[in-house]
C-alpha cells in the first residue's frame, strides 16, 4: 500500500477506491485463468480450442477498450465502469451455467463458453476507463503514484485470483465462475456507492493508436519502433506459455484445477517479490538496458527449462523453471516500458503508449493461436520451445540496441504501460 501513501492531496480517497475496485475486478478475472483448459472436453486432444479461449477474450478486449474509453469521455467514468463490471458478471454467470449444466451437445457447451469469454472480453476493456479516471483526479506531479497504485491492484488480483480459482475448481469447475461473477458485482456496487464522478474528462489515450496517421512520429524513431516490436514479441512469447501451461501440467503431472492454481500462485509470489523492490534497486545500480536484455535471456532459460521437464518430469525442475521465467519477466517488462518512454518524445507519450498497449493486445491474440498449433510438438512442449527461441533472439536484438536515451522517462507513462502489460 506504499503506492497509495505516496499520493498527496484530495485524490487519495479516490485512488484508494479505484485500487479496491480494480483489485476485486482482477481477482475475478484471475480466478478463471487456471480453469480454462478444463472447460474443453478432452483438452489434450484439442489444444487449439483451449488456447482460443485466451485469444477470443483478447480479441474482444482489443475491440472493447477504445469503445469504453470513448464512451467514458462522453458519459462519465463511473457509469461506464459500472456497466463494464456488470457485463463481466453476466459473462461469468453464463460461464458457470455452461459448465454446471449437463448439455447433450458438446457444441452447445463450447458455444456458451466462447460467448461468455466474448462478453467478458469486451467489458474487460474497462482498464482504459480506470486509467482515465486516475488521470482525471491526479496532477502531473502525483499521477505516477496513482498509476502505481493501479499497477499494485493488478499484481495482487492476478496473484490471489488464480490460487482461489484452483482451490474452488477442485470442488467443481463451475464454482470459480460464480465467485468471479460475485467479485465483479461487488466491484460494481463499490463503484456505485464509493466512487464519485471525476469533474473533468481528459480524452482516453488508448483509442489514439487506432488512427494510422498517429504512427508518423513514432516511425521517425527507429530505436523506438524496434523497442515496440520487441515488446510485441515478448508479450506473444509470454501468452504462449500462459495459455498452455495448465494443459501441460495436466498432461505431465495429471494436475487438475487445484494444482494449476497453486502453481500460478507460486509464480505470482515470485513476481511480487521481484517487482516489489528488487527491480527498482537494480535499475538504480545498473540502468535499464542490462535488466531489459538480461531479463529476456532469463525468460529464455526459464522456457527452456519448461521444455526440459518433458524429459525430466521433476517438480523441482518445474518450480525452478517457473521462478526463473517469472523473475526474467519481472526484470524485462518495467525496463522495456521505461526505455520506450525515454526514447519517445515527451509530447507524444500518449500516442506511443497507445501503440504499445495496442500491440500488446494483438500479441495476446496471436500468441495463443501459435501456441495451440505447436503444443503437440516435443512431447507437448512446443509452445515453450518456441517461446524460448523468441525470448533469446529478442534478448540479443535488445543488446544490439543499447545506447543512451535522449529523454528522461515520463513516470506516469511508464506506470500506465506497466499496468497494461504487467
């Protein structure tokens, strides 16, 4: 909660409310992640259907985010947040019903599951609205603290949610969906009761990247373009692992939802430890570049270790693979965000990070599709092997780019990027 305490003045209560709302909302989302493979009948025979559950959510989040941002500019942040939270609750209830009722047709089951992911994906684009609210109620001086609080809410939600989902899913696969619906409904109630509408609405920045004419300033900066592409490939590599790890652990150790949830929680603890203080200290000593490409190489090693578990199916090796991968990701994400901020013109931060966020959404669509196609290879570790190759090549690519940055990082832009991708 130190991020919250760093915010001075009247916005403190507003930021605290948005922190609680987003944390509860993201816990609901995180609950579902370990369960997705088990919503597909005989998932080992249908890896592509499993990974498409990740992609379809991101596709509609990609569509919904700028629309919700624009609507919040016109009608206010509060009503759009409430609408999106209730929409997510409806999507989760539909998912619960789909997995609770015994359907005679498997096609009906899959149709309802995909429909629930579409609804939740579209309304799950409300992070742009939450970011816009923080921007409304903070000043340039204290905005970084507000965005950091939002980032902390993400980290806590994603760490606790999968663990809860794994434990509840062991009872019945439909229960986490209903609990997630309860979290979203609670977030909506808290928004109605506690959140006051911001008095001014700055244009939501996420939609600006949709206009091709906005690309011109970025294309004039070759290093910046390459950093943005690096972030795209890194995100794609990560979601290739994220979308297949539950499926793989079920194959390797016969783990069901509970085991997968515990494993997600373990990785979440590593991320919290590394990002909670270690990264900041190392950046002060070493700078952004070494942690950026060093983190990418750690991710490559972690992915390679995942691949090795197919031949050495030891829990110790699996835990080491997860810890190395999570630590590497925790090093490279904030430093890449920082470098993107430093190599972009301070007057173009909104456009730059709009593109950054948009590319991240596209990577979350592409990554699972590729993962589903290569999953059967190398004893079901094809996705990890491809991710390792991508991370290693990108690490070398980043090393070749190393040079002094022309601009100091804009803290609020860094925070916004870290929230979207961390």
